[in-house]
C-alpha cells in the first residue's frame, strides 16, 4: 500500500512538472495576436530574404556557368550530315561469329548514302529484329583539321539498340541497349589522325524496337571534339536523359500530391482535382523521358505510353480550363470517358508498329495538344468577357484570374508550336523549354490555388469570438441579451469605387472599423460582418444594461459616420452621388449559442438561435420593414433610422438621448404583426 501511495505521489509530481512545462511553452493569447503584427511580419520577411537571396545568387551563378559550358557541347569538327553509308542487307545475317571482316569484299564508296527521311525510316522499320551497318570514311583533310584543333575525341551520340563499333575494321566498343546509358564519346589515338583516312563502322542490331535506332547525335551531329567539349557533351546528354526529367518529375509529382490534399476535403473544387490529374500526367511524361525507363520498358511500350500521355496532356489541359471556368457537368460526364478511351484505342491498333507510334506521338504533340489548349483559352476568355460585360464590378477578381489563366495557356500554345516546328534549337529545348513550360504550369496552379488563399483568408477573418474559444473547452454557453444589426445604406457606391480604383481597402472597411470601435467602447461583441452589415451581441452576463448599450452604439455610429462623411467630402474621396454613411439598424432581444459548422471539410465559427427568440430572423425582417417605412414616410433614402420592437427597455435610453421617434404597426410576409418604434437620432 505504501509503495502504491509513493508511486501515486511520484506520478503526480512528474505530471505537475510536465503540465508546468507545457504551460510555460504554450503560446499565450497575447502572443498569438502579435503573430500578425506588422513589425513581426517585416522581421520574418527579412529573415526569409537573408536565407533565400544568397541561395538564389550562388545557385544562379553555379548553374549559369554550367549552362554556359553546355552551350559549347557540339563537336568542333562535325561530320557532314549525309556522309554515312548504309548496308541494309546485313552480310552477317545468320552468321554467329561475324566481324568487320565481312566488309573486306565491299566497296564502301559504292554503298547507298543514309538519307534521313521517310524512305530510310521504312527500310529501318522493316529490319526489326535484324541488323544493319553504317559506315563513314573520314578523309585525311578532316583528320588533319581535327589534329590541329586538338579534337581527338570521337563523338557519335546514342544508338537505339545493341551495337558494335569498329575503327579501321578493329572492334573498339560494343554495348547492349539495356545497359548503354552513356553517349558514345571517347578518345582516339593521335596516330590515327596522321593516317590517309579513318573508317568508322557501326554494326547496329534493331532489337530495341526503337523508331530511330541510328539516331546518333541527332541535331547536335557527330564528329571530333576536344576533351573538354566531349565532357560537356556527355554531361549535357546525361542531364537531358536523366537529371532534367527526374527534377521535373519530382516537382510535378509533389505539386500533384499537394492539390490532391487540397481537393480531398473540398470535393466541390473540381479545378483542384483536374489540376492534380494534369500535374500527374506531366509527372508521368517526365518519368517516361528518363533513360532508365526507356531501357527498362523497351521502345514499343515506351512509345505507346508516350502516345497516351501526350493525348492526356492536351485533353486534361482542356478539361482543367473547363473546370476553372466552371462549365456544365455534361462536358465532363461525356468528355472524360472519351478522353480515356481514344488514346488507348489508338495504341491498341498500332501497338506492334513502333515507328507508327512514334509518328502518332509527334502528330498529337504538334496538332492535338495546341488545339486542345485553344479550346481551354476560348472557354476561359468567353467566361471572362461575359463577367466583364455583365457584372464586372462584382467579379473583377474572377475576371482577372480567368484572363491570366487564358494568357498562360496561350503562352503554352506558342511554346508547343515553337518546339514542334523546330524553331528552337536543341540547346534551347534542353535549357529553357521544360523550365518555361513548368513555370507556366506552376503559374496556372497558383492562379487556381488563389481561391484556396482566399478561403484561408476568409477563415482567418471568420468571426471566431471569445465564446467560440470557450466552446472548445466546455459546452456551448447560452448568451442572453440584445442583438444589434447595423446595415450601411447605399453601400454599392463605395464598393464600385474600390473596384474602379482597384483600391486594397474600401470605404466600407473604414466604416466597419468605426463600428468595431463603438462596440469596444460599450462592451458589445461583433459576431458576424457580411458585406456592408455588422451583427453584434450585448451579453447581459457581461454588461449591466445591454439594451441601453446597443442604443448607445447606434448613436455613436450616427455621430462617427457623420464625421467620416465630412472628412471624406473635404478630401474629395466621397463617391459621386453618395449620401454619406447613413445606417439602418435593428435592436432585438436575443438568446444564441456559438457553434461550428463543417463546410467542405473545414470548421467555420457559426451561431444558432436558442430559447424562444429568433434574433437573426427578426433582425432581417425589421431591416426589410425599415426600407418600406422609409420609402412610405420620407420617399427617399436619406436618414439614419433605428428600429426597436415596442415595449423594450432600450426605448427608454433612446428617448433619454433625445431621439425623435414614431410608432408603426407592420405585418411581415408570413402574417406576423409587429409593433415598432422608429427612431431618428
């Protein structure tokens, strides 16, 4: 028993110590409020810049110098483009131990020249599973020139299949396509450059189903290079085949995961969903560009995958634009199945023909993807133009975002056309094309995500009161007292001025700050502030006379609103036709409780009526009646009017303040009768 008691005492001591530490570490309410302090925010920006700016400067310097080296990655002495001779009918066919000796009886000069084009592609495609030869005679003049330049490295690029390389009929290099990740670039003995000629022979096995097994150096060409240029060439090819696609694969994948996480709790945000799909497609595309994927899957499967992904890129880009423009559901109901089915059918019909798949992929990238993006640009532009002409002032931010999205897709179209038409060089493609493409996609993602930012700001500004904080730690407190609802008259003029001048802070916001100030002076708590309206509660448990406090806040608003009107008029900032900061207000007795509502997976502070009162409903009805009464009695909207139900204690306070008033009987649309007193401060 004694041991148990000692354990209990020890446990409680440890628990007390831990609780004290936790309380000491926990952020206080005052400290939480200071998180948005201007000085604190500026200090954070300075700290962020201290880390980011040096990183950006040093990284840009190092990466820029590396890019500069890659700009000097072409052989100093390039071979003529059509200098390769070709043997389509391989004399080594069905001869297991064949070497370059089979060329001894062949006059190389009489062989046909390899001409890159459709005829050559057809001949090569017919040799799938077999092999062919490429032979080049390098004359003495070129060898001497290369020796003078110090270019003793032979640069040939990539072979899309297994190969054997013979220099002067001697086997120099061989590799299987599945293990060949480096381009062919290696030094030759200097003695070879003093000979009368140099013969380069490539025995290529068409066993990788590649559309172009003899791609070699491609646009960069083949030839002789110095050691430095050969090194730059190899690093450039590795960057293009492995590093660059892996970087953009990772970036697109991370962005896709982020937007999936954003969409999961907010299923109605279809633009998040289609943006995540679009980013995943780009991640797939970059993954398929990896050299290890090509070598692992083989050419046929890789080309088929490329066709599907390229089609998806254009189609889901258009669907993303439709989702962002908030178009009708039928477009997705029928469009998505068609988008998924069409490329799969195309691949199934041409699966055994890798050359056809390669051409199909190129055709889709050249024509279909830009066309699909044009559809997206058209839809977003139409929506933006419609909102601009019909309700520009209410949708100015939405119009701007639609326009920016359409502009981003337009630039993407230009980028695709530039690349497809061969307007940009191979180096520009490596350095800038994918970077600019990713930045544009990132820009589109930021435009779409701006709605999320607005939602977060709305949550941050949500009226979470001290009562909601109490609700987290206990049951919902019942609040009895009076509710004051204040509505700014003719506020649309102030909103229009803000939209026209694109000001960050509207005059309505300035007026609301007056309301908050008056509430602080008289103990009221703002619980909602939609648009040009503020709803406040006066708690009888915290205020001695809540009804009188509500009246005094209304009186303060009239006084402060008049002063603000005079100030803005003197400064010339009052909108044309504005009547000043006149208010309509309703004061009702109230019993309410704080609560939280779950909307799209997020918890928002809210309120519910309690007891026998309906303060929110009654306030709304009284404000509507005020509009009718003012129109019937005065003919114009030109007065501050406060509506109070008859026989309320707050009427005494209004009379003591010297307000003039009159009694009115009104019936609402449901047949309920109200006896009201209308005061004009």
